[in-house]
């Protein structure tokens, strides 16, 4: 049978463990560096983190998801409102009301994209990556729309955030474009029905051309 530890030694060990000081900031940083260096043992992981650093992926990916959710909510509200207005245009013989409705929809889409650019600008400012709201808005707008001109760049270590901003713009603009095609088709169909109804009633003639 193994001998039990003397009471005095057990008490001393317990008191030493309880009284041991907490990790200093230097030790914590050293431990974090060791965790981050684990990827160096696997070349593929190291190469992936070189291309897309973890902070860029986490921050940019979370913001991209937020932008897509905002766009989804905005497009849902916009299409629901459009459908309601189209139902009210059913019995009318107006050919300009569908065009007016389409113009309102386009303006609403513009405002939605400007809101998403503002959200990116706020993220850049509040994260400390850009200190100036004007510069943040200019950078976010140029990157979100994939225009890309301008000499402003993000600080070192955050350069891969710009492509993620551009990808969010590609997702949302593609979404907007697909919805806009359907809206234009519906408005044109409403105009065609209105013209046919006016001709049938003998109250007007179709415009030339």
C-alpha cells in the first residue's frame, strides 16, 4: 500500500498552490504566442493564415453576415410594399403610375445600400481602424462598390478586410439586381395591361414608338 502524504507536507503543498501568484501579462502574452504558433507545425494552416489572418476573417466575416441580414430585411420590406402597391394598381388604367412606383423602389434600394455602407464605416471607426468618419465612408463606399480608386489603405495586419467588404457588396448588389429585374418586368406588364384596357375602352391610343 502506498504511503499517505504527511499532513504537514499536504498542507504546505495546498498553501503553495493557493498562494501562487496569477499569470503576469507577459506570461499571458507568451502563452498566446505559443497558441498562435501552433499553426507553424502545419504548413497548410500557416499558409492559410498568412493569406487570410484570423482577425480579418472573424471581424470581416461577422460584418459580412450582418450586412447580408440587413439587406435581407430591407429587401423583404421593399418587396412586400411593392406587392401591396401593385395590387392597388390592378384596376387602374394609368401607364405612368407603374413607372413612378419603379422609381420609388430604385430610390429605396439606393438608400438601403447607403445604409450598409454607413454600417461598414461605423465598424471601421469604432474598431479604431480608421479615425476619420469621412475617410471611413470614402473607403467603405469605394470598396463596397468595388470601384477601388483612392490611396487610402487599412493599417498593417488588416489589409484582407478590404476584399471582404467588396464581397459583401457583390452579394448585396447581385441580390438587388435580381429583385430589380423582376420589379421592372412587373411594372412593364402593368403598363401593357393598362394600355390594352385603354384601347379596349376607346379612351386613348398607345404612344408612338
